[in-house]
């Protein structure tokens, strides 16, 4: 999918970013999980590239782990994410973990406080699923005043239609859509 019109109006600009990795955990990555996202392992190398550059520039990296489920989630999906399915893929000490029980990484977590205490202006979003947790978090970040960047080839979904539809909607009103190599280059140009 192309975002030429949207990118012309809202090009990628980074001032003081943080990297957010959404729900890269065994619940979505393990082929034996009831919620396995076939092919999700394809985005791991791209996320690793961004993480590596973020570490090099001392940019905060935060990873969410979905565990449990609030009442709405239980009612909608008929289950919750058990603790044994809440093992994060990225386990580096420099990555801060935030547990959540719904789509929005800001809802009833201290994510906003952590970002604001570091004067973060831009949120680079990677992970799964594009149209659920990633999109909900992107919209929530936007209404909190953050510049949102969705990394198209570092996001994954259960279906291409959901993935591209979500990104096209976000490009229209909430986020800049970018690719891994562009994000890595822009981070490399930041002072530090």
C-alpha cells in the first residue's frame, strides 16, 4: 500500500522519540498458541533494527505485554490471556515492560507518565496487531498530543486487509506511516 498523499502532508519528522513495541509475546508468536499470528516472526528483524538504533541513541524503548483481560475484552473474545502466554519476545534490560489488559497501552498504565517525564514528543509504534492494540494505542497517543509514527513493515496483523485498512485510516488522521529503514536513518541523525 502507498501513502503518497498522506506522506506529502505529514512527512516523517523525529524530535524526541520513544519506541513502543506492542505485544510481541508468545501469545501471538508461538505456533501452539490459540492466538498465533501466522507470519508474525517476519517483523522481528525489523523491530530488532529499530531497537538497536534506539539503544545507540539512548532512545527509550517500551514493550507492552498483554495479560489477563478487562471485562470488555473477556466478553468480546470469550477468554483472557493467561500468564503462561505473556512472555515477552524482547527481554533486554534496557527495554521497559508495561503490562496491559486491553487494546490501549495508555489505559490504566503509567505509559503516559513515563513518556512525559522523558519529554517524549514522538512515538514510534511496532508490534501486533495493527488494527487492534497498535491502532488503539496510536489513536490514544495522538489525543494525548504525541506525534505518532506507524512502522508499516514492523507491524503485523492476522490479515493483510486489516493491516492496510488500519494504516490507511491512521495515515488520514492520526499517524505518519513509515518503513523500518527510514525510521532507522532518522534515528541515526538525532543528536546523542
